[in-house]
C-alpha cells in the first residue's frame, strides 16, 4: 500500500543530498595510460557496488514493544540464515531460565494482590513417591521470600539447592552475553525449580494465569512452565521453538543480511518501547518495505512503560504515524496482526467490548473472525488516504514457522512486485 504525506507529522527541511559513495570521483584529466586504466577499474568497481546497493531490498520491522518483531526477525534466520552456534544456544538457555523467573515474580505478586493466598493454603501437596513434597502454599512462600520480597536470609539462599548452581555438568551454565541480571535469574531458577513447578500446577495459579493481562506476563512463556523439568535438566539445549519464545528486549538496531533467490535482503529490527523509538529515524533512509507488527492479543493490556495506556491503542497511534510519515510515502508497508493463537484463546474470557477503547465493538463475543475484522478496520481507519490493499495485511502467529514461511514468502513477492510497479517496470492498477 502506498502512504501519502501527512500534515500531522512535522518534517524538517532536508539539506541538499550528499553525493553517493558510489558516484565516480572527479579526477584531473591525464594522458598517462596507466592512470587512465586505474581510473577505469575504479569506476567499474564503483558502478558494480552501486548496482549491488540498488538491487538490495531493505526491510524495516516496526511496532510497539513485545508485539513479536524480534520473533519474526528470528524466523527469517531459521528460514534463510545460518544455524545457531553453541555460544548462541547457551545465551538463550540463560535467557529462557531468566524468563521463567521474571514470569514467576509477576505471577506471585499478582496472586497476592488478588487476595488468593487463603485459597492457595487450602490445596494439598501433590502426590509423590516419597510423600515429602511441599504444599503449593509452602512453594509460594519460598518464592515470595527469595524472588519477590527478598526476605530470605543469606544462609538460606546459599543452602537452597546449592549444588544445582555449581553443577559443572549443566550444559547451559553461564553466558556473559546474556547479562548479569539474566545469569542471576538463571541461578535462582535452578535453586527454586521444585517450588516453581508445584506452584504452577496448583488450581489457584490457573486462576491467576487467566488474569495475567494485568501484569503483562508473556503469554508464550506458558510453554516454558509446562516443560519446566526439561529446561532445568543439566542436558538442556534450547530448541528452535524455545528460542522463538525467548524474550530479550531489543535495545539497539539489529541488522542481518540474507540472499534469497538471488536477491540480497537486509532486515532491521528495532526496539519498540517508547524510549527506543528515537533510534528509528536512523533506519528510515532508502527503505523498500516496512513490516509493521501489532499484537492482536494485547487489546486488554497496558504498556509496561505507561500503565494507563492500552497496548492496542498505542499500536494504532504508532501505525498512524508510520503510515502517514513522509519518509515512507513511496514505501510498501505491510501490516502483520500477530499472536492470533493467543487472541483466539483470550477472547473466550476477555470480551473486546468491555475494554473502554473498544466499547464500539458490535460483533458477537468470543468470535475470532469478527474480532479480527474489527481490528483490521481500526488500522485501516488510521490512514489519511483510503488506499489499503488487503493483500498487505496478514494475520500471523510469529512462533509458528510454517505459518511465517508462507507469510514471509508472500510478503517478499508483494514487495518485489510493488517495487517494480513504483519503478515503472509494471503498469499501475
């Protein structure tokens, strides 16, 4: 879809364009045959470099934080890039264990705020062969003391499964690339694995999980909890699916190159939080296509950095500013409405119409198709012009590699066709 310029977006006057690094330099005339030959070689090299640059397709991933941009970025590497090294896998192993601890902190705090501690204390200990398992309430108390309130004594912390922390047989171990906080969380994961497992399987935690939107727990991390003993194993090596679900906040512009069917692609991933968006402008030059990612499932959630702002409202406003930005007036913009799997689950217990910004939803409750069409129209309404080709809209599940392979292949075809049309090689519709 083409996006026209907007009077809403101020634009500074642009200076005269600087010469391209691939433009042939001006050289004094010379009759020296050797100098002329050298000059000819340099010109040919510059011309070849310019053709390569012009033939490259630059893709920019934009969207609010935690919408799934980085997951799509990972999918491109799975489909078209190189395999992960052991160093990469160890880093993700630490991150995954840290993700579990971060989610556990949020869920324990939410359980307390919901006043469900008494209900938890009524649940018996799970059946075990030796019969000495802790109760869910005891597991909760351990986690609150060690992970939330930090009231556990140093001696308790040192004695709590200390052998697990120093286990040299653990394949993941530590990873400097993951950062100090993530490594510390990964240690605590191994220390409190039994408590986390017992609390997760309690009836009370199932109720807390259904209300997780209030504390912005990553929905996909449910798979980590369900497979927690594999993640705690000393032989744990993250799978492709584990890596896709891992949450690492993007705090810098990340770029990877791919060659697909003889065409060079550059894909850029940028942080979506408000504090990271000032870096976006550095990526706006010579963009061939923008993939804007919004999470369908976040209609009932608020921003981590602004608790009063609905995430879907933020995504709509951000989409409006991107589509109507003059920098993208001649750029293909694709809309990926992501996390369709979580949306399909959530609408059964969280009605769209009960969310204040979306009180005008008139479709049947718990209806996936009507809900999706409602939000598609919300995004279409963001455009100043009415040109919005439905083929530029995809409803996606970024953690599903088969789904993303189809979507990204379709997107690539549309981008190449649209670029040819804009260049005049194809007739306009």
